């Protein structure tokens, strides 16, 4: 199988966006009453998937996508914990419906109702609901709910421990994924995302998170941000901080995806990090929806870059399937139940 670990529902119907717009207007005091969610008909929901994510799966030769709500749309910096809990419930239920419609093609990962209040109680409740009731296999964790101001504690801080305890109890990993940027200086997908991936990797070096949680699994997306390109810097900083080497300190628990949109970047990722810690991902449908004039193919058709590496069969299986099933044990169980 070829499993894409990083997919987003970015083809939502107009009514979904219209509701969010009016919800934000209410939160910001520009509307007197909270709007009611209009609901999305099954036929419309199915069409948005068949014409986009499912079509690209077939064209690009992949089998299953781990699907979550639009990352930039999570909007944790907007509104109260109550508002964000409602928005997360609505967004996650769309994912659950898509998975129910196409169980062979998708598995669900949930948006967490994080907020500027920092209250983790609704976060834990929604995670448990999504995993236990909706059958989701993981979650997206925003290390910076402030949208670029970094008001939350670092990822190794004890503040996050209740969430990590719940993740281990439920046997789910987290993909580290920020949402929209509040700063004009930080483009959301071109700067804020990559900055956050890199910042969290450094936070993990500074802390000792996996001594406390040896079974915790985290995926840093977008090829690990700048970390693979500056691997020597991080090895050296770990030494200066009296931390163990990166392999021992982090790489039993940290994995990178392959959402890197050119061959040289993929070459570097595999040469530096190695196939044992890489999960195939493409951000279907993601940040760059364009054709590369140098190749004639979509930038985000990342399978092509991996195919060009001439990996051995064992390494190829690990990247496309084996590592994903190891990091997402609930997905592995789901696939086995389907006879796959």
C-alpha cells in the first residue's frame, strides 16, 4: 500500500466557509447572534471529495490518505475555548462523514479545540470523542495557538503532559501543525508552517520529553522544516546543551513526512534523516497547488520524488506503508480489519 500520512480537507463546500465567516464575526462582536451551521448534504460532501482528493489519489497512484480539517482554518487564535470547541466538532464531523463514505480511501485525524485560554479540558474531551466515537487514528497538535506570537509553553513543558498522557492512553500520535498566521511578516504556509516545524524540533532538543513519555510519537511535517538542512547545527547544539545524540534523544519518537516539493530537498531529507524516520506525505490537497514548469508535474506530487530515489524494497515499504502503520497503531488495526 501507499499511505499518505498528511492530507487536509481543503475542498470544503461554500456553506462551511460561510458559517465560519459569520462565526468569527460573532466572536469579534460584529454580529449580534451566533449563526447556526447550515449542514452539508451527503451528495455535496461526496462530490467535493470525488472531484479533488479521490481523483488525485487515483491519478498519483496512492491508496489511502490520513485526512484532517484544513490546518490554516483551525483558527485557534480566534475566539474562546467554547467557540473553538464548536468549530472543531463541526470540522471533525465532516472528516468522520468522509471516512464513512470512503472507508478504503481515508482515515481520520482530528483538529483539537485549542485556544488562547490554554484550557486543555476541551482538547482532551474532543480527542477522546474523535478516537473512541468517530474512529480517528490521530490528531493535529498546534504548538502555537496564538498564530505566530508563541505564547504557549514549549512542547516539552509539563503544561502539555495531560494531552500526551491521553494520547498514549488512546494509542494515537500527533502531527505538529500550526494554523493561520496573525503576522504580516509570516506568510502562513511559506514561513509560519516551516518556522514552527523547526522551532518544535529545537524545543524537543532542549527538553527531555521522551524520557517521560517513551511511547509518545510525534510527526513533524513539511520534511521537518529546516532541521534536515541544518542537521549539523542541531547535533552541535544538542552537545552544547549536554543532551544525548539526536538518534538517541529524539529519533525513536520523532518522524518527518515527505511534504518537500522538489527532488533536491527530498534527496537531502533521505540522505540526512534516513528512511526509518520518514513517512510518505503530500498535504493532499496542500499549500502549493501548481504545476512545476521544470518538471511538468504538480509540485505536491511527492511520490514521484521518492520513486526517483531508487530505494530498496525494504526501505520503500517502510516509507510508503510500514512506518505509517507503526506510528499510527489504530490505522494499522483498521487496515487489518479491512483485510489489508
